[in-house]
């Protein structure tokens, strides 16, 4: 059962990671050049792609089938062995045969040592994914959060060490720091899951579980691949259609905006397993309707707060990153809309019609590519932020509509109207925001935030009472 204490433990990792990120990113912006910040985002983008391709969707199948599986060790072996055994030799061959070409292709810096560092970074991704899934599905919330915090904490310490010791900044230093920061997290996951790994190694590999996992997971891979495309096309569009400096500015805004991923990460960790358990027990699925509206208003409130605090970006970052203040709000839309889509689109996973996600993602990808083609050459980072925000709103609408039709109906008109208003305000600030117009936008956000609080005053009062009673107990 998901208690308040357990939710807090799950939140510790994402919240702590976000806090560490807020400390690390400004420091990195003063130490590394903007081009290297862009390279870091490209590394993270390609790492996410490899995780999708090499995982074959079997990690998603593990989440889906965990509660129903009688033999969880056999489930882990049947769904993790093939991706791990295939990925490591493939990455090793790629590094041995084409390390400089790999680095040149991804980073515009052909160097054999950099290619080896890239290969090692990619090789850690999939084992760490399965290690974190084991802790997550066993509801070992505190250790799950610690495994997320460790790499961020080590990254901050290493950047501080480099910054204050006077080590010359460069791409190879950045890659080394990023790789080394992953090692404590990987070691911790290995330590915490060693018994599960031993039991899985001794269990029998079951072809039926593997084939069922592929049938469930591969359509999701296609959908997530299209999703990766339309959330990553902006990086490639800026790299080839604008300039490296614009990519660096946009990358910093995206990384600051990714603080919103704390909510997406916490919610996704809890939400999908909880809904699948509800469905299995035929209980509480009627709660999804009010939760969807609550999440819509929460998204609007977070955008208002971010807008009010956006001038802090200009204070934290070097002068060349001044546009980040106005790009930030649009950059936050896609993680927040994705979190909302986790609620409104869960029906496609429940009824196992995940192939529809592929078509939704392809439609959003087509929209994104068209808008990037139109906006980026003239508007640069602002155009990329706007294109991604609009295409993600389309993704949210299409997935919500399909989920409502195949499973439970939701209050779609309210959700669409409120999110469209969020989109309009964010784009207005991105295109027309300046230090002179900030007071006008601040007034809009303040009034909107007050309206949300008044509308939700009864829910907020009930939440406050609940927290007080929990604290007393």
C-alpha cells in the first residue's frame, strides 16, 4: 500500500536530484563553455535513445507484469537477460571499431578517448535501469531514491573539485566527470539488488514470459521512439539549423526546465504500478477523474510559480545565458504535460492498446519537425522551445482523447481548455518577455495562482488536515 511515508521516500530522490541540479547547473555554466553544455545534452539524448532500443520494451513489460507474476525471479531473468547480453557486446564492438567516429558524430569532436568514455557511459545505462526497477517494484522507496541521488551528488562534488582546483575546462573533462559520477550509483544498485540478481541467475528462463514481454513492450518502444524523436528533434535542429551558442543557451534552459521532471519522476514511479494494482483488484479506478483535474491545476500553479521566479535565472547564469529566463517557461511545459498525460493516457496501458501511442507520438513528431523547420532558422532557441511546447500539447490532447474513448471518460474539455491557456501564456512570455514586460506577466501569474488557490481551497484544507493528523501520529 502506498503510504504518505513511502511517497515521501520516493520523492526524496527526484526532489534531491532537482535541488542538486539547481546547484550544479549554474556552476557548470560558469566553468564549461556553452558548446560543452550542448554536448552534455546530446550525450543524455543519445543515452535515452540507446536505452529504448537496447531495452526492447522489456523493462516496461517487467513493470506491467510484476504484481501478477508468481515467480518474480524468473520474470526478471526472462525480461532482463536478453537486453543485457545483447547490449554489452554491441557497445563494446562499436567502441573498439569506431570510437573516434562515434565521438565525432555525437559531439563534433572526433577523439578516440572521448569515444571510449561515451561507450562506457552508455554501457552503464541499461543495468542501472533494471537495478532501479527492482527497487521501485519492491517498493524499497528510500534505497530507490538514494540510487538516484548518488550520481547527482558525485557530479556536483566533481564539478566543484574541477572548478576550484583550476583544472582547465574541456570536453574530455566533462565526459570524464559525467562517467565517474555514474559509478557510485551503479555500485549501490548492485549492492542493493545482489540477492535478486542471484535468484534471477538461478531461476529458469521462460520463453513464454519473454515472448509475452516482447508483444507488450515492442509497440511501446515504437511509441517511445517517436516520443524520443519529437523531444530530441529540437537539439538536432539547433545544432544543424542555427548555431552551437543557441544550442548551449537552449540546453541550459532545458536543463533548468528539467527540474519539472522531479514531479514527473515521482508521479510516474508511483502512478502506473498503483493503477495496475487497482485494476487487478477491481478497486478505486473512479479516482482517476478527480486526480486528472487536480494534476491539471497543479501544472498551472507550477508554471505560475516558475514564471514569478524566472528572473533568478539571469542572476545565476553568465550574461550570455540571458534568454534562458524567457525560454524556461516553455521548456517546462513538456515534462509537466507528460506528467499530466501519465494520468489522462493510462487507459491505453490498462487495456493494452499501446500501439496507439506510436501513432500519437508520430503525429506529434510530424508537428514538431514542421514547426522546427519554420521557427529555428530565424528564432533560434526561442523557436525550438515554442515548437516543442506546441507539439507536446498536441501529444497530450491526442493521447487523452484515445484513452478516454477506449477506457474511462475524463473531463476533457476542462483539461484541454486549461492546458491551452497555459500554453498561450508560456509562448507569450517566450516571444515577448523582456525585463520591461516582466511586471505585466508577474501580475497575470499572481492573479492566476490566487484563483487556483481559491478554487482548490477545500482540497488544500483537506490535505492540510491529513498532513497534520499524519504528523501527530
